[in-house]
């Protein structure tokens, strides 16, 4: 399969009628899969009403079939077609954060969406992306679009079209190159089917921001307790992993440097994931900075690209500093824990 690439300038007016966007929308209507930029990461989109389209998404990614997909819409009125009810707290979150990096779980109407897209669950996860190209594509095709991240399952999510092509070239119909994404980590997933909303995945909207709108918000126990069963099926899988084993290190720079030296003495090529403030503290075969520690939003934006850069450097092992587990740091640490398979070394 030849993967078509459409280059689209997100700053151009009337994107909905842009010939490149219209062409990509036609692919979606024909039940092909197309990678598209969002404000978080690139998504791999397919017609959420079509089993054939959704099965192509799973096949391209190599994604487990019990891992439901997030449905993307351009207008909240689209919810009426497949959502059984919009609770009052969900409505408040929609008004505050849509379009944006927030996915809300609702009870669904049966018989509208592909059962494969929802993994047969009685609920559906929905978001409205805050990206002009994504919104234009959704409006142009007129469909709810199922779209997980556009990468091979388990690998770092893509934040550029080149990342998508690295993983999926020849496996998907096309990719819209709308430039680099902004936030860099996926959307926050919050379950609004219960009286108190529950965060199932931390992301671009923080717990503090959610609570400022709806009051008390719980966090799924599985996010802090490895033994707990996750409420979101996909959260039980390893994600975001670079090719080399990744270890998180909680301790001083001197302690982390000692770990580096031990592996280098064994003849291994060692990488360190750090921040701009701390880069000078480490000597390793490869030292890559991932934003500024004082501005965790920059770490989130650069995380997946940094993990992919280690693959290009062909290191044998990677040590990463850890980050405060508050605000967007919660999302960063969640992704690092998944990438490392929860391998943590404590001084």
C-alpha cells in the first residue's frame, strides 16, 4: 500500500474546503484510515460507524482488540446520535474544555458505532480536538472518527508526520502533515458515568483544572497501585516504549551518573533523559534534553520525540530523571512509567 501524504498549513483559512483536506475526508468516507494531527499527538482515524474501517486501525497498529478507541467529533451536537445521556457535570466539562485535550466517557446508544471501536463496552469515549486541521477534516467528512495514536502499538506516540511514517508507512492510506503537535501527551480521560468523575488517564487537562469546574474528582486506583485492575482496558498495556530498556531514577544526579558508569564499564552504550537545567550534570554516550524542569509543559511536549531520538542513537539502556507528580507532571510520570514498564531505581 502506498501511503499518501497531504501537507496542510493549519494557519490557512477555510480549511474545511482545502483540496488536501477534502481528499483525505473522501478516504475516510471510503472507510480507509488516515493519520491526522491533533493538539496532543497524531491520531489514526477511521469511520467509527464502520467495522471494516476500525479493523484497519487495529491491524495497522497491532493494537489489542479489547482496547477501545476514542471517538473524535467536531460538534457537540454529534453526541446525540450515539450518547445515551450527557450528565450535568459532563456538560460543564464540555463547556470548559472542548475543543481541547479532554476525553469524556459516556453511556452509549447501541447499534450506532462499530462494536469493535467500543470493544463491546456499554460506554464510549469522546473528545473534540483543538486543532484546526483535525476539526476541518471532521467537518468535511461528516463522520465520528475513531482515532487512537498513529503509532505501532506500544511505541512512543507520534508528534510529527515523520513519526507516523516511521511506524506506519505502507500500512495506512494516508497522513495529513499539519506540522508538530503542541501538548505532546494524549488527552486526559475522565469517566462521567458516575456521580463523581474519575480520571482514567492523566493528560493535557490536569486534575486541578477539572476540579475547578466540577468539584471533587477521583483518580482510578490503578494509576497509583500496580495491583489494582484498571477501569480503562488499554491502561493495562505497556505503552510509549523506546527500543532500549528504560529505567526511571529517583535520586541525586551523582547517583544516576553512577548507574551510567556501571553500564558503560560493561561496554554498553548508555543514554540519559534529562532536562535543560540538568544536562551539564551528566556524562554518557547520549544525553538528550526533554524540555525545562521549571516548565513541565515543555517536558510533556518533547517527551515522545525524545524517546524516539534514543532509538536513532541506538543506545543499549536509558536512564531518566523523574518529575513532580502534580499538574501535567502526573501525565509525564504516567507515560514514563508505561514506557519503563514501571522500572524505578531509588537511591
